[in-house]
C-alpha cells in the first residue's frame, strides 16, 4: 500500500525536526507548518473560511495585478526567520515576487509577505491566530489581518503598534502597501451572503 502525504502528516505532527528536514516533506492538505522546531498542521478550512479567503484574494488581485502592483496568493508557504508558515492569504508587492530566470514565478518563497491574512476557522484558537499575526509583523510583514467570521471583525496588525479593531463600515486600510485599495469589513463579510 502506498504511503500518502496524509499518512506522513499523521505520523509527524507534533514531532521535532530541523527546518531542512521539514522542507523535504511532501505538501499536505491541510498544510503543515514548522514553528519553533515542531511540525504543526493547519485546521481544514470550512465553507465560510474558504469563501472569505477566495473573495479577499480575488478582490486584491483584481485591483493590483492590472497595475503590476502586487499579487495575492492563497495558502502560499513562506519560509523565513527559521519558520515555515502558510498564511491563508499572502500578498507580495510585484517587484518582491520571486521569479525564475525565465520570468516565471518561483515555487519557493523565502521572504515575508507584505500582507499576511489569517481567517479564524471553527475549532481554531483566536489567541493562537492573534499570536501568529503578532509574529508576522515582528518578522517583516508590514500588515497582518486577523479575520474573525464569528465576530464580524478584522484585527489589523502593524509593526510597533497596537492592533486596530475594524467592524461594520470601517475600511480595511492597506494603503501603506496597496494605496487606493477599497474594502470595508461589511463588504468582506457580505461575501458570505448568497442572495
């Protein structure tokens, strides 16, 4: 019987290893992450999570890609600062997207994204996601967002600042990375309503 990535994940979650050993593992779904020498696995996303993730990435790409400003990548592994994490959405400015000599996007990203988005899923610890967003902004991410569908809130983290709590018609201000991008909290969560 063939060994699948799921089998490998079941065996190694909670195990200690080096970052190099971790990076040799096959990708799994949900993704594995490497934090403080330990292998963890993300929570399998449910419908609201997937819808918010897709909507957010699509809106950013519709605004940024025609201008070659930036690109949003759902579930993109980024390995830097001794960890390997997979934000729900990672946004890289156009000139920071790693490329191969032929101009294609590289598969491995080894620099922090400019924006990292985490969406709370059922069964996930908000405290753990909060800590992850703090880690992002202390390790090179310019803006981290924590999207909580249960509370209809977005927390915006920036380096050396307290998080902003955004609700209702508050604009999700990403101007320091994506000037002119317009999206309110209500518009983001409105994508969960199917008429």
